[in-house]
């Protein structure tokens, strides 16, 4: 598989060299973004733990070659850092070699058939409302994929076949991991249908592969003058843990929003996010849904307790009942709030009395966005989480998180 990857990259370089021959000055667009964020928090539910704080900096420089032409290219350089966190800190004669390529791809339009396109290289992949495929824009790094897409788009229907190299393991050529599948979008009413295969070819002594997970489902978004709604439904099947566990899990979400016709600066919404969980970790079935490559910060509370399993065991699944509100008093200002009630899908044993329970906690998120200038914006956020005693112990302190972020675009 390594040779295939190298071939794809060499082909991309060759196509770019051929396409960009001549004077690129008339067909080169340069842009940049600099984003700085300071955070302070205590997520440990106890005042015995010290408050943590740090500052992040993300810098991106974008080169767009021949955009809109039959052969175009895009390169995005990125420097992502915790300020002062390198081998020697800052203010010294250090060379931390932190700049890398976040995206670099060639895009071919109508290479041999009308409405056909191909994308080869490294790129972000965002679909639907990012419940399964997202770029995780809040992250100081962001998610990208190495691979290729071949698609067809006639303005009404878009069909993409994707082939991503998730993990290139050089020790054994047959141990690589891939993500492949088909993603179809009906562009009028915005209906997405998809079938995705996660294949991890790492093998045990009996030659069983680690994972063969199949995810199918759909996404739909609709709206009129006052109401909008979004729904996701997905099912997972297959085998994992070297063929020892059968996968059977699901995701179901729905959100309904209301924007008054007489006051369009307001929007209120309510939603439910359900991912199935596993109530028996000793059997040969895995019923916990894997959210794949989603943008968790966008949905599951800004404190990110349920984006990974560092604080809560996500194998029990999750029920998130939430309310959101937005108020735009001016074109350049947006006030936003979210309230979440979290519970597990499968019951877990209380840490207090060992009874079977589901409650996990509640969270409130508030954030304000303001565009100070055409190219400069600021955002202030505050979040508070009150955990259920059954989940973390008696008399817990609330978790909290504060942030200030500025973004300059050029």
C-alpha cells in the first residue's frame, strides 16, 4: 500500500507541475489566517486540583492555484502551537521546526466525462452537519485525510467515492488501515446517503484483522421561513477485536429550530442526540456507536467531556437533550447559549452505592462573537458543568472553562 500512496503523491506533483507551467501570477491567490486563543479551566470536579491555563496560536497560509480551471491546486501551510511550549520555549535562539502542510491537493474538473471530478492529496473532508465527517475547526490542528476522491456532480446530485489511507504501517505491508465508501448528496432538499467502510488490517496470530466496521445512514436538513430541522440516522455493523466481537450500534439525532418571522435576529432550537451504548462488556457484541470522524465540540458541549473517554466512559453511549439560542442584536455581534442534559444510553454502576443509573450531568455554554473589523473578530466563551454524583462521587465541584479567541484573516 505504501507504493500506492507514493504513486498518488507523485502523480499529484506531476499534474501540478504540468498545470502550473507558465506564469502563475495571474492565477495565484494567497490568503492567511492567524488565530490566538487563551483558555483557563478546571475540569476535575474538585477544588483540590489547580486551575490550568494556556494560550494557543494557529497560523495558516493558503495558496490557491488556478482556482476554477480544469486543473487547480491548493496548498495550506500551518503552524500550530501552545505558546511557549517547544524544546526551549520562546525568546531564545531555538528552531522548533513546527511548520507543516495541513492541506495539499490537486483538483481535476471534467477529466474525461462532463461533471466528473477528482481530488488527490491531503485535504479536509466535511459532510452533512459534521456528525460523522468533520474538520474540527475548533481544534488547534484540525483533521485532514490523505487519499483520493472521485466524484460526479451535475448540480442536482453529487456522488463521491472516497479512498483514504488512515494508517500506513511500514512493518507489514498488509497491516494498513483505510477508510473507503460512497457518499451521495441530493442537493435540492439536502439529503445525504452514505455507506462507509473502516478497515484496519492489523492481524493477530490467527490472521484475523482488527476491525471491519461498516456504517450506513443518512442526513437531512430542511427549512422554511420560520422553522428548520436537521436529522441524522446511522447504523454500524461488522467485526472488531480480531474477529472476536460483532458490532451492532446506532446513532439518531434530531434538531428543530424556530426563527420568528417578525424577529429574524432570534433563533431557538431543541434537539436530541442519541448514540447507543453497551451494557455488557463481557459478551461478544459491541453495541457502543463510534462517532467516527465527527466534530464533537460543535455538538456535545464546549467543555468536551463527551468527545473522548478521558472523563466519562463513552462505551455506555450517550443521550444529549439540549436547547440552544442565538441573538444577533447587530450584524457584527452574535450572542449564543446552549444547555445540555447528559445521560448514558446503557445503565452504569453508581460510584456511590453501585445501583444502576444513567444520569451524567448538565452543562451550560455561553459565548459571544463580535466582528471588530472586516478582517478581525473576537469570541469570548464561558461553560459550566455540574456532574451527577453517581458518576463522579459525592459533593463534586462544578467543572468550568473560560476562553478568549481572536481571529485575523487576510
